[in-house]
């Protein structure tokens, strides 16, 4: 039997120990990933049922109001998607500051905003430079999946897997993209953290161009509040 130096044997034992630890770690990671996948799937199912229940409740209330010869008034919108449509020409310092606070520093950038007394006043002051409205679930989902980028260590990182979300928002029990969509759409308790995690969406110029940026939407232009019809503009710009 050939003589093997002690240093070689020691190296072999160390390599075997490293390989064993690596194999155990990979098995543990695979088991954790499987368990996490099951949790994410159950959450997605729960969210889908919640969205369906909201739709059914709205339909039921509308029918009950019609049956009682009354009018159904839907609750006020809590979420807005805001798109910057004009540059800095003729812009006052106050308007410029508000756009900076809204993180709308570039043309055709878009952000999700929680509607309250202060944000509504801010949007009114910068209306000539923005188009905004209440996005539906499909619009929120498409924006996050197609144009969603996260802020990780001050870097713009594409949200191409759930690990990117969990790395930043895991401490808030937000571990997947569906959690992000749910928090945005329902304006949940951690909306601020999720909105800050999302980088402003960089959209393209709309197909066919804008009609008239200097006029309000109600006057046949592009600026201002579009309500639920914001999805038409977003669809042209994704």
C-alpha cells in the first residue's frame, strides 16, 4: 500500500467535511424552498378568493340598490397610479418640489400613491404635469410584473424572483410578488414600505402619442384625473 502523507489525508478529510456540509445545506435549502412555495401558493389562493369576494359584494350591492330604486355609491378610491407627462418648461419651484416628493423626476415615470387629504392636494397642485387615476387589479399586476423594479441597497434590481422581495420586505411578512400586489391594491398597513421598495415604473411613450398635454382630460386633453380609465393609458405605455 503506497504511503500517503498526513497533509494529504488531512486535506482529503477537510474536503469531505466541506462536501458533506454543502450537501446538507443544499438539502435544507431545497426543503425550505418547497415549504415556502406551498405558503406562497396558499397566499395567492387566499388573495384570489378575496378579490373575487370584493367583486361579488359590489355586484350584490348594486343589485340591491337597483331593486330598492336607489343608487349604489362605491367607496372612495384609496389608490392612485400617477404618470408624469410633461417636462420642466414653465414649471414653478413649488410644482417641481412636489414632483420630487412624489418621485416623479423623469418623463413617463409612474408611481403608486395612497390617496388621503394631503396627497390629493399635492396631486391637484401638479395636475397640469401628470395623468393619474384609480388602477384596477389587472393594471397593478401588469405594472409590477412587466415594469417592476425593486430598490435593493440603493440599486435598481429587476423583480424576477421572490427572493428580491423577501430580502427587503421579509421583515414585514411580505415574501413574494403576490404579497406586493395585494399590499398595493388594498393599500395595506405596509403600503409605504412597499411603495418605497418599488422603483418608479419607467413607461414608454403611449402608442399613438398624447392628444393634448396642455388640456385637462375632461376637456379632451391628457392631464389630470382619469378615474378608472387610467388603465387605458397604462395599457398604451407598458
